[in-house]
């Protein structure tokens, strides 16, 4: 299993198929393969050897694709840097896994001087942008132009492919080591389950530094897809790309779906080509999902569940279970689906023993997608992979049909007056209110109950609503003890670079006088 195999195959079997579209620039699979092989030679020329880490700090582009595969081709290891991080966080990730070479674009070139000051390891920077070459940087294009193609090192199997840093939603980031076998098996499962089909036209609006789009890209290349790329998510730009290029498949996180369906001019775009919307990376309420399916009736929706440590997908809920036919048999829309073709999943108690059907426990998984471990964190690796199973930190249960329902992050469970309250259930109730665009529920300190339920709410444009009204709405759907006791109305919710809502940022103001974020 080596990630460059798809390039070799496509350059031979589909050399004239368009591989990437970025703005006005299009490149075939023959051209992409040639540029990747030349870039690998360029990386070798500046001292990048097998196993060396090379960082990418850039917005989405065709150059990002070339950089990823050029690093693999050279036998090196990619460190895809979170574009939302501050300079100190970026420097930490570079030094933590000893990244000596960094590829940057126009957007992040101004940060390089600061990074060189902060980082002890960084020694060379490659500029892959469209503007003038900054001083003291190597040119991405010249490295390609000036070096003949080099033979693919063909790293494979358990060879390290990338160090993917966790998004920081739960604390300080850790470097997740993923192998060629990890990423390849996950992409292969996506193709087998028709998440991406052959000759698709895929749209990349999710950040390419995130492992979700990385595997979406790998699967797309396996199917010789045409990859339409936009620098970052924007509803109008995404809709225009779908219309202009007849996009068939797209990967979106729930916050992106919400922004699309709330976009005022949505109905002005021709979206008839769109056949598949793959969503995941964070929770989505059934109410929001139903609105999305109504807004995009020609598209089949499919959910992918997982985490960076699992490369990332272990469960899928295919389009059939979103369709009227599937839902008429049994409603699984609120589930995360069933294990994919390469994963085994269990629900266990605090002693790692399987629990009965329908009982809430921790979701654990094993299979070829499970990470090699955390970079230089053997104790944390041992704790996460105890017994040979990756412990996800998610609480859930399995029904009699083998579908798994996620009730909450274990750490996000609110304990109020001795009752366990799952934030996802409360958010699902809030999101059914016609004025609510999105919500995030957290536990805040309570002298009486230990914790009380607080909701941060974003309203739809042109709508108004009070906390009292939302409380009355929720009492019709969930038990009284689960109903939020306080509300804040926000313009936006804080999100990570991958689009996940940062609940710790919502909690923080309420817990400033406490040494922890739970009672």
C-alpha cells in the first residue's frame, strides 16, 4: 500500500484526464505525475531525505496536491500545518516533529520571518505562491523546472506518511503518526463504499491540511477523478465552483453545510450535477440535515465518522439510509452508521469490557487505519491504544442492527444534579427551532447542581428569539432537566481550522475562577 500508486496508474491509464482545476489552471494526470516526480527531485536537492519531515502551510491549491504527493514520492513525511494556528503553535509543531523544510504560499509567506525566529529546527522555506519570490526562499516552480524526474522511493505499508497534529479542540495538539498503509486502506474503503466513484468531479473546499480532505483526495485519485480546488470555504465560491465545473462529489463539515443552506442566494445556482455530499468531522443535528437534504434534493448524503487517529474514518452511513426509502424501513439518520469495510468497532465500559446492545459506553476501534501512535508520546500512545483498540473518547451505543449512535464526547457530557446530560441531544432540540441556525451546548458552574446547561446560539439572518422562547420549545422535545438554564446569542461560534466548534472557548469565560472545566 503506497499513496503514489494512483498517480502511476493514472499517468499510464488516464494521462489526458484533467487531474486538478485551480482557478484558470488545469493539469492532466500526465502533467501532475511529471511535476510530482520533478518536485521530489527538487526536495532531494535541498537535502530532504527518506523519513525527513516537510511542512506545508498554505491554503488549498493545486500546488498543495503536488506538494503532498511530491513529499510522498521523495520518501519524506508530510506535516500539514493547521492554517488557523498562531506563530507559536506552528513553531511548536515544526519543532515537535523536527520539521526542517516548510512550503508556504502567498498567504503565509509574511509569517516566515517570525517562524524562523521561533523555530529551532526550520532551516529552509519553499515558496509555492503566485506572487514574487520572497528573499531567502526556494521557488517551488524552479525546483520543478530545474530538476529531471526522480524515481519514486515508493514508501509503503508501515512507512510513516504524515504527522497530523490534532486540531486542539481538547487541549494542546499531539502529532498523530499515520502510515502509508493507514491512509491507503482508508481511501480504499471510501472507494469500495462508493463515497467517491470513478471519473467523479470532486470539490475540495474543506482544508487540505486536515486528514479528512487528505483521504478524500487520495480516494479521488484512486478513481481518476477531476479535483476542483478552491483556496478556502466560502458559500458563494463553493456554489459557483459546483455550477461552473459540474461537480459531482463534495466533502463538507457540518458548519459548511449550515452556511450553504442559510446562504440567501442558494436557489440561484444550478446544482443539478451534485450527486454526493459527504459530511463528517463534527456532529450535525437531524433538523439541520433534513434542511440540507431538502435544499439539495438531487444529492445523496453520506456520513463519515472517525478521528485523526483512525486515518480518519471507521464508520459510514451511506446515502441509502438518508433516502425516503431507507428511512421508511427504519430511521437511522441520527446514527454514525456501521463500521466500514476495514474497521472493527465495539462499545466498552470503563474496564474495556463490551457492554450490552443499547448501553452507552466508549466507542473503540481497531483495523488497518489505526495510527502508529503519537509522535514522541509513548505513554499517551499506550493509553489510547490499550488492548490493541483505539479509544475514541466518544460515548455511544450500538443498536440491534449494528448501527452506532454517538451521544456525546465523554468529556462534553454534562453532569447536573447527578443526571448525565448529553450536549448533542440538547443541540438537536435547539436546532429544530425555526429561528436557530446553529447551537453549541456546554456545562457551566452551578452552586446548586454542580453544572448547569448553557447554550450558545446563532440565529438565522432576519430572525429573533429569546432564551425563554427557546426554553419553551425545548421542553416539548426533551426532559426539563436537560433544558438550557442560560443562553448567549452569538454572531458566530468559535471554530477550529477544520470547522469543528471549539466548545472549550465557549466554556472558558464561565470557568475562569476554576482550575478545571468540570465540577
